[in-house]
C-alpha cells in the first residue's frame, strides 16, 4: 500500500497539471477542436466566447462564418465573412465560402447584373484593403509632389520624364478614387446584414402594413433607428422597418 501511495500522488499531480493546461486553452483553440469533431454548436459557442474575450482576428471571423454555414445560418455566415473580408480581401477560401453563403440565401433577386465597367471597378475594390489603398495614395501623392518640385526648380527635368509625372498623377487620382469608393461602400457604418428571418413593415411597429418577408443573408443599409425598430434599404430596392435584432452592422 505504501508503494502505491507515491504513484497515486504522481497521477493526481499529472491530472491537476493537465486540468490546468486545459483551463488555459483559449476558446478559439477549443472551438477548432469541436469543429473538427463535428460539434458545430459547441464550436460556435467557443468562437463567440473568443469574440467577446478578444482579440478578434480574421481567422476567428472566418471560422465563425464556416460554423454558421454548417449550422445553416447563412445570415450570420455572410456577416462574419464580410467582416473578415475587410482585412483579408484576397483570401480565396474566404471569397469562395462567401459565395456559397450568398448562394444559399432565400433572398429575392436584385435585378440586372452590373455592367462590365462597374464589374471591373467592384473587383478592383475587393482586391485591396482600405489601409493598402490609403498607403498607396499617400505614396503617390508624395511622389507627385517630388516630381512637380523637380520639374519647376531644375533644368535637368527633360521631356522624357514628363510621362512619369503624368502617369504618377493619373495613378494618384485612380487609386485615391478607389480608396474613397471602398471607404464609402465597404466601411460604411450603415452597411448591414439581415441575420434572422422576419417581416418588413411600412412603419416602426408590427401594426403597420407588412411590405414583404425578409430573409437571413440579405444585404441592407440601416437608415435610422426608432425604439426597437430599424429602417432598412434592402439590396433588391425594398425599404421598410424591421426589428433591430434582425440586422447586424458589418463594421463595428
């Protein structure tokens, strides 16, 4: 019996150390473990705990989108994918999963497809983050100022360098306009996603006439708030009021 006592104490110590190590595991790591086992609801709870605890990373938002998609919640999936895309717009897996989430919605059609010029502009805007476009605009501005000073203060500025100055100014206007467009569209505080099914009413109460049903995953702009209600402009052009709990802003 005396010989078994040290061994038992050793096992108790190891279990205590293991328990402490498990307690120190972050909710994000625990969520990944649940996700790998197929326990998507438990994974979602852990990811949400990490979201509250911080830090909030693109990887966490991406995994929240994935688990929401597994739980057949396209509204939340679109929301988290859109938030992650603000920081990692060139992530191919993210873009592919966002396309799947958008395709799984029951949202009404939005009308005609954009023209080729608008299509190119939208894709160019999605290639870069706002910080990248802002940094490029600042660098081009400084380069333009330097070339202009060189042009007017020295005689060594030959005509063959004129194309460089013109190209720099054109790029400055183009990149600056693209940065402003991205800030107005992607970082608009009013940009929102419908996260639960509901009803669109003509006014801020359910006593007003119903306009139509709204479905999770629809993109919207939050125009104003009144009590528990929010006036929204939906992507297909419908406008009305929904419960504030039915919409979440993309930019927080």
